[in-house]
């Protein structure tokens, strides 16, 4: 008797790239550009799955089943997919891999590779000399699973579905738990859980209770990894004030402004299921689970806060302020997450321990730039801003307010 049924999509979930796209890229770069355009329309739900597959496979004319097998073997798999499936099978789950666009003979090889229990995809002759001439008939994922759960004596309450594209929508609506893995906009809106990144092990703590998991697979473990990576990015702000001194302030300002614009464009594309080469990859590794359905504004607000501080104040004022938002805010989050016992405003990230780390590190930075009375006043006010739950707006407020206070002390207004 199985505990449940895990249904895995292939393209974009197990395969890190689109199988049909890889086939066509092998044949023609011009046709590859065309299939990318069709893929974008599909992920935005502007064309259907059948139209995408029929047009796509017609572009694959001349590619044999044997060549397709070679291409499929070269496609990168999501990280730790074998470990994930092995662990879930040990926990009593039946594993099915389904794909609307990948032929059965490819899925047969993939199921053996992953030790999956079941597979179903396009019915295409494994001896075909030309995939472009084969008829395309869509499978019904929810009907396949309906028949499968009857055979396994399970129900839809035992089904967990994992996918990324619109064709999984019917399956998602019937499953007990639906996980969008690097999903399109349609799936992002429907999924119970959204996971972005390249570590398949991350699905496990959403399927199994914490009591059944080792620490290395717990939700807290992945949360800590994300927060650590996120704050390493935060720390990169340390370099900015020193770069303005050694290179040129105007160049740094223009570069930072362009980076902010590029990030915003990248996030808008990611939100609709389209990834940019670098920024989307970084964002997926750093995003919190509470941010998966929206655009992540934290880095933008940090960039704007630093940019405005550079524009409005001089070196000896903006340097400690940027160091505080880069270093002290990082220490606050990491200390709070790792050692925090006393929550502030019932927040996961704001704790008394984290705020103390913020205050003392801010004070240590400030005493190198101003008198002690100015340093302790600025550190206290910056800590209060950090405590207030204003969703990342502290990334703007901390450097600007700290700079303003230091300016007032320097000019004798305080």
C-alpha cells in the first residue's frame, strides 16, 4: 500500500530545458528562434499545448528517434532529482513522470534512469526515422492519474503534482498538493506551493512533515540557505562607497541605476515564467517562500536606497550609512534566524537578538566616522527603523535616515 502518488512533469521540472526546443536547435537555429517565440506564447497562455506541439514537431522534420535519444541524454537534469525520488520512494510514495510533449521512448529511458514507477507521454514510434512526420496526440494527465490512483487504491487526496506549464492546470486543481516548480504565470497563480531554483530536494519538506525529515531536508535548512545567500548579496553593497572613491562616483551611480533597471525587467520576465541568464538565477536562490508569488523588490529598494544616499550626501556621510545597511542589516537577519528566541511583532526575521546585533555592529561602524554621541544616536535610530515591519523599505530608510542624522550633526543642526 502506497502512502501517496507523486506526479512529476518533465520539461522545466526534471529537464532543465525544453526537450522540443533542444530537438529543433539541433536541426536549425532559425527554427529554434521560432520555437522560442511559440514557447513564450504558450507560457503566457496565448496558444494551446496542441498547437505548440504540432508546430514544434513539424519543425523537427528529419530528426530520428535515435537522434532524439542522444539529445535527451545531453539535457541537464534538475539538481538532486535522483536523491529526491529515492527518498520519496523510501517514504512510501509511488512516482509517476508525465509529459505532454516528450515521447514515450524518451520517458522510458528517463524512468529507468530515475527509478520512477510509471511514465506516460507522446505515443511516437521508437523506431521512427522522422519525428516530424509522426502524428501528435495529447495525453490527458488528469485522466491518466485518475486511472492510476484506482489501481493503487488511492484517491486525489493522496496526489502531489509538480509542474511548471499551463498543461498541468487540470491536474493541479484535482491534487491535494500542487507544487509549481519554476512555474509559468498561470501555474504560479494556481499552485499551492511555489519553488524556484535548481535543487529538487526542496520539494520534500512541503510534502512530508518535519518530524519525518532529517535536519538537512527540513524547511528550516532551506530557509537558512536562502537567507545566507540573500545576505551575501546584501553584503556586496560594502564595495560601493569605496568604488566611488577609487573609480568615479558618477560611473558608479550610472552603473547602479542601469543595474536596477535591468533587475526590474528581469523580475517582470521571471514573474511570467521567463528567466534571464544571470539575475533570475540569483533571485531564485535568494527568494523567501513568502515572495514566490510576487516580484521581489528587496534588491531594488536596497539599490534605490544606496543610489539616493550617493546622490544626496558626501563620502564621509554616505560611506558609514551604506556600510550599516549592508553589514548591520545582514547580521541582524542571520543572527535572528539562527539564534533568535524572542520574536518582535511575531516576525520570523525580526528578533531582539538580531536587533542587538544590528545596533552594536552599526555603532562599531559609526565610531570610525563621527563622535561617539553622534554614533550612538544614529545607531539607535537606525535600529528602530530596522525593527519596524515595513517590508524591505528599511533598505531605503536606513541609509537615508542615517545619512541625514550624520549630516545634521556635522552641520551643527543637532
